[in-house]
C-alpha cells in the first residue's frame, strides 16, 4: 500500500484524491508528481519537487492555468523506491493523468512497458533509458532535453576541446545501480573509436559515504580525467576524497545529477574548480523565476526554502514543469480541447516548440538550448553546458555543447532494437 500521498497545489488550494472527482468535470489538467521528499536522495528530491510544483502554481495564479484550464498537481511519495513508484502510478493513473515524471531511472524502467497500455506518456527529463530517445521504437517515452548517452558525449567533447581525449585515461566513478551503469555501453563503444582508455570505479549504495578504497584505486590508476555519475551523498563524499588525494578539480566532471548546490555546499572551498554538466539556467534573474517568487513563494504558497529558489535543482524541477506545460499547450492547440487526455499529451510532446523566441516569451531567455518535440527524436538532442564550482557557488564556463549525434544516434537505434527484440507484442510507430 502507498503510505503517503501528498496533495499538490491548485493555485493556493489543495486538491486531494478524495476531492478530485468534484473538479474532474471542470476544465482541469491533472499532473501527478512522483516525488521523493524522504529517503536517501531527499536532499535533491525536495528541491526538484518544489520547483516543479511552484511553476504550475504560478501558472494557475498568474494565468489561470494553461489554455483556460487549471493545473491540478498531486504529489505521491516514492522515497526513490521503484516499488513505491509503481504503486503511486497505479494509484493515480485513473484520475486523468496526463504524464508521469518519475525522477528515478529504476521507476522509469518499470513504467516504460505500462505507458503504451495505459496511453499515458513518460517524461524522464534527461535520465532513464537512453534508448527511449528513439521515438519510433518508444512512442510513449520521452527523454528531453538529452539522454544520458548524449550527455556523456558532450562531456567527452568538452574534454577533447581541453587537451584532447586521444591517448588519455578517463576514470568513470559511478553509483553501481542501473542509473550509474547507463552510460557504460557508450563509453565502451567510443573509447576505441576516439582512442582513450576507461578505468571504472563502481560505488555501491552502501559505500556512498565511504569511498576511500575507490579513491586509493584512482590514485594508483592515475587517470587524466574523472567523470562521475553519482547521486545523493555519493557526490560530496567523492569530491572530498578527490581533494584528499589532490586530484585536480578542474579535471573532475560530474553529470547533471552530480552538479548541484546540495552536492558542493558540504565540500565548500576544497571543491573549488570541480566541473558539472547542466542543461538549465542557474539563479533567480529570469523573469519566470521572479514571477514564481512573486505569485507563489512570497505569497506563502510554496514549500521551498527561499534560499533554494533559483538553485540548480529547484530550477531543474521548474524546467521539467515548463516542458510539461508547453506540451499541454501544444496538445490543446492540436485537439482544440482545454482538458486533454494522456493520448493527447503524447501528441503535444511530439509537437511543442520551445524555440529561442518562445523562451523569451516565457521569461526564460538564455535558460536552456531550444528544444522541439519530434515524432522520431524523443530527446531533442539538447545541448549541455559546463558549470564550475568557485568555492561557494556555480559559474557557467562554457557555451552550450551539442552531443555527438552522428556517433550516438546509431548506437541508440541498436539499443532500442535490442530492447524490443524479445517483446513481439511491443507497438512501435512510423514517423514521416
């Protein structure tokens, strides 16, 4: 049984599961949020959930919702547990759910087979199964703005532009679960092509805060660069251990789950120089964030700590909500309906256009690289940028870096084909 179902925000009002039938007949848009405010990764989960909720609350308060329909956002607590994630899905899908944002690779993998059956799309924004970027094979799963494989290719491009990768040894330290292992096939494919060597340093879940053995091995292996696919307590511990062995921080790059304020604040000055990948803007200077502060945070309708507003993870949760909102608007335009279905939402996710002009309209100019929904391309091949820890905060240090689409694309196609090879009942789609 689900132990905790947290009501979400409708403007300033709370909409519970019990009262949902009363509003379902109205012009509403039901967006469940699979959050983890508890559990081992709550430090990240709380901020993501708050940014996600606050953007919808802002749209309700400022604009009356999306296209004349209010957003009903309901949180269901997963504690980052796959079984609880599935329970949350089953408990909420019948309420008119438009899309699921699992925020866990483990939960995403469990929901991917369910999405086509229930006709509710899955948006694993920048995480999950990389192969799901191939929209013809995965009509109901989306990885905007970029898959893990595309992200890793952008990191390799950054390294190549800063001293070259040929003849170099790249250390890969990762959480030893499905999430952390996800980019390994890409590394194994690109290493012989690009002429670099990979040294692997897995970190078990029980070792996240005790990595001395891994970093002794790093010291022995002497990699030229380190790349980290970490999460939660693993990240700060790894950076502290790297500092102890005097590994150069400007040669240590974390993926976008290892590059947040919550990861570096416990480290502070010793982490100066550490680099992280990101795909969404930092800070509160964006007009959209200012509107969230005005209409939600300052109005007392946010669960967020004001100090977290504008942070990496809060803004990432907001960005997730932006993509959902833009897809809803696109679906409304295509269907002519205010209240849409999950099937309509899938069309919206394949037709929205978050162009530079649209980002300006949204008050998010420069916040992210443009993303355009597409039938065949469910990741958008979005660019990432590099940010660097200055000892107390993050500075952006690169322009957007496009992924190695020519290299990654065929590998994604092969991986997608492999995924469905033993699933004769799997339904694909044909894109023009």
